[in-house]
C-alpha cells in the first residue's frame, strides 16, 4: 500500500481514493482533486524540533528548530503561522511557515502543554501543566488576558464550535472543567475516569468526548446537561487491558466516525460516533498519542512516540497506508488549513 | 460495602456535591475555599474545622550526617511527598468542596520500645483530635503498635515505609493499608526480570541485620516461584564498607570471597545501604549486581519520567528543592489515596472511605501507566515496580509474558491463594 504513495508525485491522493472504492473516488474528484496538498507539522518532544511533511510526496521536507520539549502544536487560521508549546522554555514559539523560523514567542505562563485557537484566530487557550491553570493569550498583542485556575496537571483543551465553552481536562484531578469564554470562569466540572488527556467536541457542539489514559475509557458528555451519557471501553485480543490507554480523539465533521489513539496498545480505534460501537482497531506505530485530520478529512495522521514515526490513515478506507519516520519522541501533530 | 446509614449522616454535603456534578451551572468552582458552609462537617470531631479533612503523618526524621554524605537522607524525606499530595488534594478539592490539611508529627530519633511508645502516643493524640487518616513512616513493629492502639476508632492507617511481608500475612490488620511494596513484590519484580534475561544462577550475599535476612528470605521465595537457582549464599561479614571513605585500604578478603562461585548475578541483601554498593566491580568474576543495590526494584526514581512522572518530578523539585525519593512517592500515594477516594465517592466521610479503599472500583492514578488498587485480601497496593540502575530505567515489572487471571500486577507479591492474612474484626 505504501508503495503507491511513494511512487506518485502529484495524483497520489487520487490514486489512493480509487483504491478505496467508488464513493471516495467520486468525492475526491469533485472536491480535492490531485493537487490538494497539505503540510503536516509534528512536534518532536525530545528532538526539540518540528518535522514538516508534505502530504503530496509523504516525505519529510524539513526539520525546524524550536524551544525545548515541544508538545502542543497548531496553525493560525490562514496557515501562515505555526504555534508550538515549548514546555520547558515556558513559552509558545510562533514560526513563519514560509521560512520555518521562530519569529516571536508568546508569554504562555509556565509549562504550556496543549492549547487551542479560538474561532477568530486571535485568542489562544493554553493548558499550563505544571501550574494548574489555563492561560488565555491575545495572540497579536502577546498579552495574557486571563488565568483560570483548574485541576492538577491540566492538559486536554476543547472548544465548542461556537467558541463559547472551553473545556480543559486535568490529569490528576480527573475532571473536565467547563469554562465560559466570555467571563473566563469555571462554570462546571464533570468527573471522568483516571488521567483525562484530550477533549474533543462533536461538530454540532452537542457532545464532548474525553479520553482517560489510565482509566482506559472515553467519556461522552452531553454538553448541555454536563453529564456523562456513555463510556466507551476497548478490548483488543492479545493486548493487555492495561496497555489500552486512550489519548488523542478526532471525530469527522459529519459526526459519523471517531478515531481514538490508544497509546501503548499501538492501535487507533475506529468508532461509530452515533452508536458508540468500536468497529475496528488499526495497527500503527508504538505509543500512539495525538491525531490530526487533513482539512478535507481524507487522511489522518498519528504521532507514535516510541517508534519515532507517524502513521498515515486513509479515513474512508479505514486503513493505515504509510508510516513516516520523524524526530525523537513525536508528540503533537497539526495540519495546515490549505 | 459501605454502610448506607453512615452516608445519611452527611446529607447536605452530598447534596452539595450532587449539585456540582450533575451540572446545575454554579459559580462555586472559582470561589476561594474559605466560603465553606458548615454543613459538611457532620463526621468530623470537634477539634477539626468542619469541612476539612485532616490527614496525620507520623515519621522519625533522619539525623543529619556528621560530615559530608553525598546521599544523606533528607530530613523531610516522606513528609515532603505528603505535603505535595495535600496540595494536589486541595487543588482538586476546590472543585468538589473538599479541603485537606496535613498534621505532621516528627518523633525524636531512636526507635525500639521507647520509640514505639512515642509513636503510639502521637497516634492516639492525632486520633483524639479527630484524625481518621494516618500515614506512618515507621518500622513494622511500630506500625503494628499504632494500628492496634487505634483499633475500633475508625482510623485508616497507611504504611508507607515497612516492606515486611508479615504485615501483609500473619500480622495483617484490617485498619492498615500498605502503599510500600512488600519485600516479596520487590524480589518478584527482580526475579521476573532475571527470568526474562535468562540469568538463572544467583549468588546471594546477605547482610548482618534482621531486615537483610528477611530480604534474602523473600528473594529465595521469588527464586522458587520463577525457577531461579541460588547457587551460593554467603553472609557479608566485612562491615559497612560502602560507608567507608575512598582512601580506606581495600579489604582484600571482601574481594576474594566471591571466588570459586558459579553464578550469573550477585544479589545483595543490604537494606541499610551499608555495603551493597561496595560489591559492584569488586567481584572476582565480572558479574552484575542486583538486589538492594545495583539493579533495584522500587516505586520511584529520578530516572522515571514516563506516564506523566516528569510532571510530578518537577512539581516536587520546585516545592522541596531536591529530587523525589521512593518514600516521598509512597507518602504522596497514601495521601492521594484519601483525596482520590473522596473525589470518587463524593464525600470524605471516613465511614464511607475506609471500606472503599479495598474495593475494586477504587483506583489511584499514580504515574505508573495503570490505575493502582489495593488488594482486598491483605490491603497491599498493587503497583508496577520500576527496575532501575542508578542512571537508567532498565525495565518495568510485571514483565511482558507474566500473566495472571486477575491482573498481571498480581504476579508480584503474595497472591490470594497463598496469603496467610486473616483480618480479625
């Protein structure tokens, strides 16, 4: 499968789509067509760098130097800037994506781990892992607008599609904290299973999925009622239950399918996002943590920390089509919007 | 299996939590803790601020070394971990309306019968002031004395420093939970690793103290369990050479006493750390050293950074100005057990929590990649152990391939069919 990818210069995405069957092929022809290439950015936690991958060639085109212990990563709305949490330098590096150089750094508060960009692109909500708080930064002015105290070891950051509710998960307090983005006040807390790592809203804003790494579950929370309505569990033959440690979650925009990275189980679970049934497990690299779609949601990328690579998943075919070596201990992944 | 009648004692407190968790938008989460109502205090003794859960901590600080000691035990060993855990509990407590306090009692140096009496007196005093959770960093006899003195008073005792297997066996107590892994768990962890490496022939070197004999005993049991061979066993009779200065003449008889033994690995039993570190690189044949020194099995180590441990390491170092040690971690896990149980049960009522610790639904995330639970048959905390040399993590036990019908964690230590623990009521 991966050979097809390496061989093709332009047209590989199309080639893949044809392999995957008529439905996807049609979609691909209508929408993206051969030339739609994105750029994938992967933070290497121990490499202090960002690996840059072109989705057309599926090759690493560059390795950019950033601050120490880079983890969370995201692009600006226009794709011209890349934001990287430099956890051990207590700052967020802003890179110019045309040059790969750090052009400035944001005052993030101590130990930024994950963040999420507001819908207007001007606010960045940052989880300060060592400091039990969420910092709200005005990106242009490089100004801290608010510091919201949350539980111990805040990590996961989710934002409702309308931008009104921010959710932070705290890994040692084991809660999803609901924060009003107009008042920056915590309005509610929902207890989930042990070590919540990631929070992802469904596109309609009605549900929030929270992974629990040590608990081994996904809690699906009704956002209006702020109540856990479903706990998704996993069972993989020949894998210890203890090794099943859900971290990254991505849900398709049409709300039909969810992908969950299962850590040292070395699998991504594919879940029917309507019925919550786990449909299959895709084998990927070792210790898979974070996931990111391409904007057209045809491809999904996973960071595999222990095998120092990323896996590429064909979303429609639900198949791993390639793995690409990156730097040391890949942690986060983001894809350019264009 | 908690008593429902007891829960009724704190209806208002439960009501408050219910409010927070079921999602009525309430702004209380951001308010400072001082704005407590008095409603939650129905179970606390008079001397304690109603809503506050006080956790007692009894320890005996190490006497500072008389001269330079690179590895001197810090005076706040253990208690520093408890302090961090109380902060963690309080941070979480802001969202659940629970607050915690640590009441520390530092005993005078010197254990023995006198020390035991002092420990018991301190424990009685704490219990008299309403404390229902007590963490003790004390030797086995004192743990037992404290547990028995507090029997029937609804106090849960957490043993964080005594690895003695008898406390999980014939001398087990219903009111004691063991955070520190038993010696059996420690030696099983090493034996599993040796099995994995196919190192089968052991040379066991045993120190002069009673604890060394117990460690050697545990290792011999582990060797039987995992089919390792003890090819030779010799007592260490050369004194505390690891504590001697570098310019002390080498004791040649200590070097040659390893001659003529056919072995893959030397296992040292030296819990006091008097001579075990003297052995590596001084054996006649080039052989690795493990046991209480060299390659060890433990709960915590500066080299541990996975599973979020790096965060705990950083938080601890910032708070205490030194690296976190196993006893600090064990104290942290004990105090966090109380906080975690209170979060999960939505109450800090000791009558609810005391039986809950041993239930399978209680679980403690503690930077080990899996949730930790207490074994119901002897109240030992189930936990992976790290197998580590001074500068690197070597492995994590239970090793791959060691399976168990319940959880691989139960391949470490005394399992249910073998336990000699019978809780008296």
